[in-house]
C-alpha cells in the first residue's frame, strides 16, 4: 500500500529512473533504478527488451523505497533543472585552460594527488557517454561510431564506447593506431567481450550518414601538436565533408559529431585556424574547457570529468559550474535554439489491450500508479486539476493526490482559494496524471465534494509542522504585498508553536474527493497510434457499471 501522506512536494526524487527505459529522457543517472520485482507483472510481461535491460542493469542496487521530506537533499529533477539554469547564466564566467595549464593539471593529478591514468580515463569516458545520452537518445541515435586515436583521448573514446553499449546504444569502433600498452589492450579486450565491432579505416562506409547516427571524435586531445598524419588526416576530412554536404543539402546533420575535449585538428588554444576543420555538434570538455572551446559554435557544450580537487581549483583559480546531483556531466554555454514544431517523440511501449485491464478503473489506476512509484518517478502523485466557474471559465493547476479508494481521488487545499470557489459554483472537475517516462497518462472526470472534517483533521496533523504552519499563513489566491510578509507571519507562528503543542487546523482548509464518472488510460505508441482505453459509468438494469471502450488516438 502506498503511504499517500508521505508523498510530499519537497521529495527530491528517490529512486532514480534512468529514463533510459524508453530513452525518453535523458540520461539522468541520478538515482538507483528499482529492481524488476517492483514493477507490476502486466507492465513487465509486455515490456520490450530495450526497456527491461535498463531495469536489469541496476538491479543490484538498493531497492528500498524511501521518501524524503528534507528540502536540503539534492539530486532531484528540480535540482538538476535549477543547476542547469545557473550554469547557463554563469557560462561567460567559466574558466578556460591554456595547453600548458592543462598539461600541468594532468601531471599534478597523476603525481602528488595519486590518480592513475586509467582512473581518469574511466571517469572521462563515462562523462562523454553521459553527455551523449543527455541529448541524443538511443531510440533516435542508436548507431555510434567511435573514432579513437593512439593517445589518452582515444582511450577516453574506447571507455565511452563501452558505457554507451551498456546505455543501450550500438557502438562501432575505429582504432587504426592501437597503443601497445596493457591499459589500452585491456580496453580493447573489454569491447571485444561485448562483441562491439572494430572497423578499419578501409572498412568505414563511404557515406557515414547512412550507417551511423553519432560519430565520437576521440582522435586527438590537448597534447597534440602539428598537423594530423595518415590515416587520421583523411578521417578528419571525411568528417568535414560530411558536415559540408549536409549544409549543401539543407538537411539535419546526420550523423552528429561529438568531439572529446578538443575537436581533432583544432589548435588547442586558437581553435579552428583556417575555418576548414571539424565543426562538432557537441563538445565534451574534460576537467575544464580549453581555450579553443571559446570558438565552439555547436549547440551542445558539456563539461565532464568530475574529479577536480579543491587544491587544483585554488591553484589555477578555476571557476567551474557545479554538477547536478550525481551526474558525471553538466551543460555549459548557451542553450541551443529549438524548432518547437520539430519536437516529437516516437514512443516505444508495450501494447495496452482490453484483455489486460482490470474491470474497475480505480484498481487499474492503482496498478499504473504502483508502476510509476516503482520506476522512481518524481512526484508520481502530481496531477493537473481543472475546474470551471458557473460561467464555464476554466482554470488549471498542479496539485498532489493524497488518497485514492473506491470512493474516488482525494486532494487538500484552502477552501477560500480560486479552485475552491469554482468548485462551490460548479462541483465538477477533471484530473490528469502524466507519467512521461512510462509513456502514460490517466485522465479522470467526475463530481467533487468535500471530505469529512474528521478526514481533513487527520491528514492535516500528519503533515510536517512547517507545512501546517504554512497552511495557516497562506490566504491562498489572495494578493500579498511581498514574500517578506509571508516569512514574517511564518516566523511568528513558528515561535508561537515552538513548544510542540498541537497546531490547530484552519477552518478554511480541508480536502476534496472527486468521484469518477469517466476514466481514460492512455499509452503512447509508435507512429502516433496510441492506446486509449476509456471507462465510463453506464446503467444496466438499474445498477451502475463500468463500460470499457477503445478510442481512436
């Protein structure tokens, strides 16, 4: 049973859902993924392998479901979004390294600070893979070609290929000048054990755009001097030509190019000197951006390599953005321009068929809600509540579900708020739950009435004391002179009840229950052929019963 009262808005997001299960988000990589046992059999039995592999990949992690109410905990989607906005705002202040400083930092890391080259390479490669997964989802960009040079940059590319394989991509590796050292030989062995194909330069298809969606440029790093020699000079020219051809055809550049730390062939400090070099779509700077990154004009600039100790930051006066949660990468630079009309998802979901659903929509809702909780979605009980006044004027807002039983869906609010006034005039409403990572939504229509005073009283005193005081302070939907007024009233009440005595529930505060008359379950499918199963109440021989129909998407 779900402890509804424990699911609070201050919950930072407990169990990570690597939103990789249908690769709709992102690689959040922030929290442990729940094991398969936490998801309903009906969801798992029809889940395609691309979904199941992700849940399995983290099954050894803790499966304990915990809800936190401390706003100081970090790692939730909200923290991640705020951090990303902060990083974009501070992009002009970020430090850039000279080639000399970059080399010195590596020497210090692998000298007195005790790092080994394989440790740094592992962290760098993971950062690259995480950055790619942040932007390019494996559903749409599954085929990856890693072009690896003979040095540490090439090693980063080999590590990235391994991680991308485990993230659900299909990597290929071109590694023409193999380094005869145990570290690099071990990386090759690891990739071969995963049956990742190795291609020679001669084996590469003439038109890379037909066979690959992403090309990882890991040929040369910041220590490279001079001009690239064969076979890398020819490979670089093929990447340049690929970009030029795409521009000439006025089409989306495919495959996209992701450069590791330095676009190969660029001057480490001065960038693309003659303007004829690689123009990557993504640059993943490692440790700190190098000076040439100032000349990067692509849409996606990430920083990776979350290993810089305070002594390095202080010595080189580095100003670097904070990493969100437990992520291994962070976006820096200006946000990319977006063509809103081109934003779309090609959903991959199990079929949702009539013979799979339960006869009662409340039971079916509980099944889907349990799936959302088990998947670790942030605030799975968040729902859009739409109301209308007596004149039919509509309004919507997000609220939190606090209970569901055979009588309906319960939430709590101020009885003098706008939604409460509208419900007093027109006691009908609709609810909408949207679980993006599961490609699901539930739409509910019905009549609304207040819950009993006893029920409201019981829930009110189950809330944290701070939330109880907040409910008294907030005269919801009324105009306030400023935020300071709310803080002053809050502090006064906090002092008043500092002895721990019972905080009385305001008379104008309580719950509502929506009794459903229509419930629709929606599951996204490919080519917009979504599943929509609708329950509606009908009368049969004087008794009400639920009737299930399929609606066209």
